[in-house]
């Protein structure tokens, strides 16, 4: 004979209370997945168009906006609920590229008569001309926590583009690996710069790291040729000195990760080990 189960008010309450932790856990899981956001319209500088390009850890936003009449594009900073026009270097337009955690803005602006495009640093309420940044550069400058800037510019009347490092109020030409041009893509908080440079007698480029006042070919520091690599371009460097970029491996373009070793060299992993080492090839 099958036993009969009677539901008393007490047993119902016990079961309901037992289910509460499970329900709360499910609700918390759902809430974590259903992240929501609020939208803030930053406005414009009087024109019909604006774009936001970067934000620092304090929520300060930089970008570009048309001014009244939609004739000129000006860099802006949005802070404490207000969009402020950063002005120009005497010309008609300016463009913001990056902002650091001290609120310093870096970008480009035209001089009087729109005769040349110059790099600027905006700090303490004024725009400072820091040099002739390349108008044809297709990447924004990189800024570290100390306000040092790495980028690419025509420096000192050079006919070719050179990587530069702006520090202590001046723009420093980093030179090349022997070829006509070089390009800087990133700087870490140690002031180490990475990028790419032409080399003598070669139409291609080699990845470099600039440290201790010297531009060094990463192919030489890694023994890349012996491993079947040509490291073409270094694109980022972190605080530990790890460098990422891309190169050529067995005739194919492949991503690389360089990790400093005790001997101050770096390891170049092969694409076959990409999954294990967190790199990708294509």
C-alpha cells in the first residue's frame, strides 16, 4: 500500500524557505548577465556633428565636433557635464587623438593660414605646439601615465617620417634602423617605445623597441631569422616589457608575442603553438 504524504502549512513554509537561496542565486545570475547602460548625449560645439574617441579613468572624454555653421572641426574635452572647445593653433581646425589620466589631451591642429598641421598638447587650459606631426599618419599617438607621447612625425626637416618620443617638453627623433622611415605605435610607463622601421636595402620593415636611448631591431634581439621569422611591426608593449605585433612566418603573416627572458632577449613562438601561448596567426 502506497504511503500518503500530507502537506501541512508548516511543511509548505519549510519548502518555500528552502527554495529562497536558489531563487536568489538565479536572480543574481540573471542580473549579472543583463548588464544595462545609460546614454549621455555629449552634445556638440554648436554644429550638427560630434564624435567621441577616447575616455580616461576619470570619465573625461575627448573627441571632435563641428562648430557653429558646420565649417570647422574642433577638438573637445567633455568633463563634469560640459563640452569644452580646445581651440586650434591659429588655423581653422583641430583634432583630438588621446587623453591621459591627468586630463592632458594630445592631437593635431592647423597653424595660422592652415599652412601646416602640428602636434599639440592641451594642458592647464592652453594648447601647446609640440612639433610637426605627420598629417598622413594613420594611427593615433600613444600616451603613457607620465604624459610621454610616442608617434610619427616629420622632424627637423626630414623628408621621411620618423618615430618620435615627446617627453620633458620636447619631441625626440628616435631615428630609424638604417632605412628612410620609422613609425612608433606604443609607449609603456617605462618610456619604452615600439614600432616599425625600414632597414637598409630592404623594401620591407622590421619591428623595433626603443629603450635606453637606442632603437633596437627586435629580429636581432630574438634570433628571429633562425626560427623562420621576420618580425615586421611591433604594435604594443606592456609594463612587463611584453611586446605584441605581427610578422612573416613561412611566407604567411602571423601574430607574435615577445616575452623578455632573464638574458634580456625574447622568445618568438611559432604559430603552431598559438593556442597554448595566447597568440594568433592568420
